[in-house]
C-alpha cells in the first residue's frame, strides 16, 4: 500500500467513492509540492557533469548530426521526404524537436553555458514564431489535422515540446512562452475533449500502433500548467486524456486500468511507454480520490518492481516482456528508461511522501543512467547491460536489434536515447527539493550536491546541500535567510538507512526471481544520524523533521552508516551495493573506433559501410582532432571476471567480505575517476581467494555486476 497519503476531512480507507473529479475535501493531499524549474540548482559533481556536457559533450553539436531537428517541421509543416504520404514522419521529426527543446532548455539553464543558452533561446523563438493565430503550435498542415490518418501523433509531439517550453518559462521568466503554451493547449482542448473528438479512439483501423500512446505525455503538460496557473481546467484535461486512452484502441496499453488491475498480467510492452506513464495513475488518484486509480498506481509500481534489474532500471530491450522472462543482468535496458523511470519515481515521491520512490530514483540515476553513458558526455549506448563483458555483447545471439545499438555513439538512431542523456540530470535536480504541502517547510527528497532558493512563510530562504553524495556518507546543509524565520526541514530516511530491527522495503529483484508480488523486508545495521543544534527533531513517516527558528549560518549535518549488502538478482547471482550505489568489477577493455564525427561546419560522420538497419563493424582510424567517436569495446587479453562471492547471511553478526574504501579519484568527475570502492576477496576458478576492488558500476565500461555464490 502507498503510505504517506493525507485526505482532508476523511480517512484514507474510505470506500465507495464514485468516479470523476471530487470536491477538494475528498481528494488526497500530496505530502509535498514541486518547485518551479530553476529553483533548485545543482552543485558539486552534478554541476560539473552538466558543464562538461554543455561545453565538450555532444550536446552543443547535436543539431549538426541529427537530421530530425534540422528540418524545422514546426515551421515547415512538411514531413521528411522519405515519409511519402504518411504522417508518421511529421511525428518523428516533431517529437525529436520536442526532445531537443527540452534538452536545450534544461541543460542550458542549469549549466549556464552562454553558447548553449543562446542556442536554446533561438530555438524558443523559432517555435513561438511558428505558432498560428488560432493557437496551433504543432507540426501538421491544416489538411492533416484531426484526420487520424496513419500514425497521427499530435499529442506526443506537442507534449515533449511544451514541457521544454515550460521549463524555459520557469527558468527565465519569459512570459511570452507561458502565453504561447496556454494558447496551444487551448487549441487541443477545443478540438479533443469530452463531448468533442476522441484522440485515442480511431475506428477506421482495428488497432492503432504503439507510438500513438506516447501521446499520454500531454498529461504532463496539463499537470504542469495546473501547478503553474492553478486553473482546474488543466487538471480536468489531464484526467480526460487518460480516460480517452482507456477507451481507445491505441497499442502500448500496459498502463490502461483494465491491464493494471489484472493481477495475472505483467508489464510486457515498450519500456519507455511504461516508465513515462507510471506517474499518470498517481496523478489521477490525487486529482480525484477515486480508489480505482490508487489501486492502479499500486499495481503499476508492483509490476515495475518485478521488472527491475540490479542497476535499478527496468529491463527493456525495447519491450519489457516481463511475462516471458526474468530481469537478469544480461538483459538490456534502453537509456530512455532511466530518465523516465527516475522522473516517474520522483513524481510519485512528491505525492505520497514515500521514501522508496526516491530511493529508486536515486539508484536508477546513480547506477543505470551513469552506466550507460561516457562521463564526458560525448556518447551513450542505446542499450546497456548490467553484466557487460563486451560492447556489443558476444556472441551475436546474445543481443536483440543491431550491434550499433550497443556501441557508445554520439547520436543514437533513433536519437531519443541521446536526448535523454541530457534531460535526466536536470529532472533529477529539479525534484531533489520540494515544498511541504502546507508551504511551511522544505524537503530534501533526493540527495546530492545542490542549492535551493525560494520563499518559505513569506521569507527568502536558501539552503546549500554540500556533499559528494552518493560517494560520501556525510551531508551538510547550510541555511541562509532574509530574516529569522521558523519552518520545518524534512530529511528523507532512505530505505537502506533504517535501524536494526526496523522493517524496510527492499526494492530488489528478489520478488521477480521468486515470481511473487510480496514485498521483501530485511533489517540492517545501517543508520542515519541527524545533528541540528537547538532544534526539535521528530520522525514523520519516512522523514526526519527538523524544526527551529532559522538564522543565516545555521547548519544541519546528516551522517549515514550504510552496510554492504548482497542483493539476490534474478539469475541467482548477487550484486554488491552500499547505500545508493551498486558496485561492479571493472573489466580492462580495448577501445575500437568505428565512426568519427566531425564537428566543423555542418557536421560530418565518417563511417564505413552502409547504415541499413545496422552499422558494419569495420575499424577506422580515430581522428585525434575530433572528440566525438562511435566506439565498441572488447576485453583486454588476459582479463578475468569469473569469480565467486561468499554468500553470507545479512543482519547482525554477518561476516562482511567487502568493506568500503576511499580511492584517489576526482570528486568533480567521480564517474571517470572514482573516489570510493569496495575492497574484499572473491574466489577464482582455481578455488583461490583473490583480493579485488569494486567500483561504482557507473564508473565502468565493461563490467561484471553480479556474481555467483561460493564456487562448488
């Protein structure tokens, strides 16, 4: 059951509510509330990563190589030449322009890179100039609107674009942008709505292709506009979109209520659809109070847990396919899933106040997302594998799709996974801090180096979170205020930081391995200590709450004491983790250049062979003057990764084979030069105990993340 749910005037367990939008007295009250984008700024290694991505990663040159953002289809209203008469290619270009807008807006504002800010502003102006007098801001010419010919995907093209525009509005205060988005949403609400035209019901065809259901992302625009403006019409429209989808015939329908509420049906379809839509039943529950949405939200997260890999992303080499297989560490995940799962988990943490969702967001961002990209931001992999012994995996029968999807490439095909490499850190940063529902406090929901500046109880407040977390166990909060002010500071208690004997939910693949839906609980010796001079400290659900009258210079210190855990994976092996980090054995690798991406002029890709469905693995000479290259990796000769781990019990008195160790890395670039590790011993094939040091899996390219128990 979801905890932390508060209802005005009613107990949570009330039954028999009807459907539709209920009065404010009957709807559950979120525990926290989002802050506007830009209110939270990154610090430390997160800021350094964003700055590298903006300055020397592929981001500043991305539009030179991605034809989908070059055709400017919002202005031309002309699909790609290869599209012929199909509307699919209007969608393809428009959707990627939307991803580009969102990436540019968020990355430029948080990095404060001047060149990127200028590029983002130019793209904003281009979009605003393409808006028609009637408010329409989309990619289709008039004769193709509302026609539902082929894969007409108005909603998703608009959704991704408008979210980028709203981020630009909140981060810069450009009122033109909010006005444009409201006019644009007005056009959709006038044409697709109750008593008007359905979007997801297309009776002329028996089954509409799965990409159409990406249109549910327009719920996020409606949800965000409701937060910004308070206009309940946007909240109601968010609900109508979900209701219309429920009644429609679009594919990618795992998130439909009838699917979610069927306990025999697992998540099976496209992973990105699943992860980007997980937040919608949660929003619907808090918007209506209808218990069917609460039940659906709980079922969705239960099914998500069953598909989690050791890296804390869902398995998805395109499809989740949970009913046919287990989430073994040899199963790939799509990079897009890391971003969307992180965002959905944080949106759910905001509403429910439950630590387990923020735990998942941290672990997905710190492990799966970092393990699928290069630290310098020059490339990522479309598909990533937890136990990655080669890129691509070998033999060929071990992987689906073409080998190029497993390379590190500056621009993936399709490029959605490349865009999301630049969106995930800004989304994570935005949701690290939230306001309490009553507005009288601030909550550190997800940890990491950051700064939040906002008003609390009418007074300007800035809190600096100084830490190397998750590589450090210490966090120091320093408060600056315009004048002395009383408020509550909420500090999340991670599930892995609970005292001995206190039950905690373990978001691990154990349940998937056992094929059940029960929640696994395990006590640990981990702990969390909060030090706040002259303050009252109490426990409220999954949070420590620090209350006092704050003055500038006041501090709060949090100390974690995580233990090393051996987490059972779906293949019967064990992953080692400590706190939010999953650790892996780094396998020495040989790098091979397969493409060179020239950044001069309009951009040029030098690649061998034909790129028809897959890229030929023909080695070419790397260009030392180009920082952008497509690469594959193979283990160095003599590299060894066949080891067995001691399967010792958890809890008090358990022998620890691995202990944390500090490494001489770079605190601002810890994914390339790790600052922490686990040092211990494993058994090799000869039965010998070998000393080994594991590092965060995000600090590796080739790696082994799970290990079998004692060698028989």
